[in-house]
C-alpha cells in the first residue's frame, strides 16, 4: 500500500488517497486537465451520457502526429476486459472515418494546423485507470495499435490535491520492416518525406536545442515522431521542432498565450499560438542559419521548461 506524506516546516501531513467516485468524474477531470496526458493530446469529443450513439468512445482526441486518440477510462483497477473494449473502439474508428470526420467537423476544440489524412486514418489508444492488472501490460502491445497505459491516482489534503501519474511500459508486438531509431520514425523517413535539404535544417535545429539543453543541465531526452521531434520532461513535451508542410519547420514551446509574441529577431520571429496544445510557435527567418543558432529563443525555452517543471 502506497502512503504519501507532505512535509512542511509546520510538520508532516498524511495525504489521503481520494479515488474518483465514478468514471464520469474522472472523465470530467481529465477533460479539464488535459496536460495530465502529456501535453501532446487535445480532446475533441466528450460523449454526453444520454444513452444515445452507443458504441462511440466516451472521449476522442487528436495528437500532434495527427492520430485519432481513443480514450478509455476506468475509475477502479483495470483488468484484461478493458483491452477488447478499447480494441473495438479503435477498429470502429479506423473503419468508419466518415463518422470520425463528422465528429471532427462538429467539434469546437479542433486544433489549428493539424491535418488528418481521412483516407488513411491513424489510431492511438489511451487507457487511463488508477492501476492496471499485470496481464494488461503484457497483452496491450499485442493489440496492433499504439497504446498508452496511464495510471492516475489522486491524493488530497484539505483543499489541495496531488496526482501520481505514471505511464507504464508494455511489451510491444514486433513490426515488420527496417529497425527504426528511437521509436517508429528516423531521419531517413524524414528525408523521404521532406527532402534532404529540409531534413538537414530540421536536424540541425534539433541538435542545436540538444546542445542548449545539455548546457542547462536539464534531463530532456528527445525522440522522433512522425510530424515533430519533441524534448520531454518525463512524458510531457517542453518544446519541439515540428514539420510545417512538406519542407518547412518551426520551433514550438509550451508557454502561456502571449509569451514571446513580441519576438522579432534577426533569425527568429513569433508565428502564432496553438491553444489546443498550449504552445507558442517560432518561425526561422534564415533556414540553416536559424537552425544553427537558437540563441534568440533561449530565454523563452527556459520559461517553457520552468512552466512544465512547475519551477
């Protein structure tokens, strides 16, 4: 049994685990606090509990890789039965792109600048529960879809709350094809999709950010995704280099809206803000020269780090 204690100058207090009473309560909490899921997901649909439209997942989202996210929640420890239920939703979404598109068009929370390939819909499953039985971890990777297992446990002390959020690793089914570097995507894939010149600029920007991170002494490993390369604190993206069309790219950072809007430097300028993902966008003015020098962004990148880290 896990016990959480809060130590202050006034003494040590015991935090009491306060589970969510119902799945609806957990669903509402996640909808209102979407950064719990890592900051790369925007929920576009939350099913009203009326009994209508049976078979549709209670929550549907989209991530920064333009994948449709199927969210399945349990307010108690989840056993193996959660997997066929989630698999059924994923298959439904993949085989009914017109239904997902209708939900997308009806939603008021669709992220700007995310384009879904409706002819080749990509699905990601996200399971959320206070705990998962061990077999769920072993079996999850065999579903054939990208899947996240997220344990969320809530502890309370008077009016304060503390959440323990853990992203579990699971055995993944082997995929055919060449071995990828650090995940499903690599630089060769980028070159094939975006060209050698644009990929060289993109990679230089990533490596410039990596050098900055190393100078600061931060633990922010980066990984390549289909449409962006993100620097993460735990499971939360702090900043990234993202593709913007076929051959353009930008740097994006998790900042409060308006932060950095006055930036107009020699190499970088402010481009806009993505409210769905809570990130500011910065545009390189001189391609490779900007990629090699992120100095004008460093103060803003540090703000993003402190914001995500809670400093």
